[in-house]
């Protein structure tokens, strides 16, 4: 595909047999993903071209046949690494979806895996993912879909995941940042004032801005947009109207909602709900 532009398209599926697991198939050439996060992990396979993306503070390039891994809640970007663009497929399992599978590797419940590598080259796993992505969009074969999914994720976790080290003594500032994160996530539709947020945790506005970005990778206003988008996904999955969803999530209008949605997910709300069962 080198030297030839790819036709941009996006297809989104919600695999009900796997608890609504999200599956994306897309081709991008001009699209650039701004800094954003996902509630779930991103496990993707590059089918054509190459993708460039920022993760863990470093820029990475994934060529055809390589696997991209982004942890849940991890700030990242996305764009083409070559002139011709890139085509890929990806699933977005939530930590809860993976915890039951990964507990066999960590020896206890409630421990989600952590992938330190952003790009991995594993031909066997790539072939397994290729088969999985094909099977997931086919009708019926529920047991096969579930078995293939579990075995694929189990292999990925056993080979490439670690248990993320948590700081036993969370700093006071970090704890205050978490309070603001939870507040924004609980009430994303509201218009929050920086002065109010700073007062809640007893920090100056400037210090809160600096520390919030230090610990989350995003400033508070950008984090709020991500919280609004996460709420919108839940509403769209429930069958809520797109225009009303925009309003309920605090976006000024549907155009504003569509713009942020596409910059983070690479598709429009209408495309996201197209294959919802």
C-alpha cells in the first residue's frame, strides 16, 4: 500500500456474546487522534500501513503485522506513520472483562494486567488476533467466539502483562487529584469551575492544574471531555438519541459532541451505534 492512499472508513461492533465487547475496524489516512483515554484496553492489529502514537510519554510506530497495546485510562494519541495511512482492527475490553481471565496469572482476584510494551511483534499472536477479529463479527458460533476470545486474551496476559505496581502510600497531592477525577467522572455533564475544584481539595488553582496534568496526563478540562464521552458511550449503548445524548453529557451542541467523539474514537456517534445489536 506504500505510495497509495487508503480509503478512510470506520466500522464499530458491539459483541453481545462477550458482554458488549467493542470491536473496531478502520482505515485512516488524514485522521489524527488527539490525546484521549479509553475505559478499556486497546488491543489492536495493524493490517496495512503503519501507525504512530504517543503512549507512556514516548512516540511509537507499529507497522503491518504488529500489535498495539494501550492500557485502560492511559493517555495516548494516534496518526499515520506513512503517507499511505494505516488500516487496523482492535478490541477494547474493560478491566473488569479481563480481570477474571488474568487472575490465573496474578493469583488473586481484582488485579488487572498492565502492558509495559506499546508495540509487540508476535506472529503467532497476530494470527490468533486476525482469526478472532474475523470470528467476532460472524453470526452465531457463540461458544467458539467466547473460547477463542478467552484463549487469546489469556495468552496475551501470560506472555506480555505485568501486575502494575501500586504505591502503598499515595501522596497527599495525588489523593487530592483522585478526588477531582472522581468528581468529574460522577458529574461530567456539569459546568465545573476551576476555583471550586481547587477549593474542594485545598489547593491553589495553578497548583491543581500542574499536579492534575502531572498525574493524569491531561489538564482538568480535557479530562472532563473524556468523562463526558464515557457517559455518552453508556447512553448510546442503551439506545439513547444522539442529540439528547449530547445534551445529557454537557456538550454545547451535537456538532461539538460529534467533533470530540471522532477525535477520540475515530468514528462518529452514528457509526458507533451502527452495528449495535
